[in-house]
C-alpha cells in the first residue's frame, strides 16, 4: 500500500481538499463508494475539489492510519451546534501515512483542515 507524507500529495496541482481527522465512528462507506462523515464544524461555503479522510485506529498498541479520497456530494446541516454532515461520492482507499495529523495537513490540532496543492508542484 502506498505511503504519503503530506495531504497535498493526494491532490492534483491547483486542487483544494477538505481534510477530516476521524477515528471512523461517524464515517460510513458503502459498497458503491458513496458515504458520509458527520458532525464537523466547518465552512460550508469553502470550495473544494476533493475530500481527504485521515482515519486513525489503534491495533495491538500501534497507531494505524488509512487515507481515503472522495468527491464532495453536498452537506447536511447545520445542527443546533453549527455542525455538518459531509456527503461523499467515489470514496477510495489511497494508502497510509506514518505522519501525525498535524504534520500531514501542516496545521495545529483541529480535526478539519483545508489543504491546497499549489499549481506547478508535482
């Protein structure tokens, strides 16, 4: 399985992604590649070309991370707390990372991040 160091490696030049950090409790992925991930505080007006999901888990005392990409298929919300459910299409497991969330998306510890791959970066 391919290993990635930065979220932007999963994007084409000029693309922006909504990146989500989850343990998978509110993540669903159907056999047809559709799904959803819920309860996020985010900007529903931000324009993104892709969604990147950083799903972490602990197995036998070891942290494991699976990286998925998807297309955004709308949002439901906001709830009373101002949170949204992100609807997904074409969800695919892309690989893994040994990086922390903060290094992977180059941000502080927030479970939602926006990452852009600068045009011309290969």
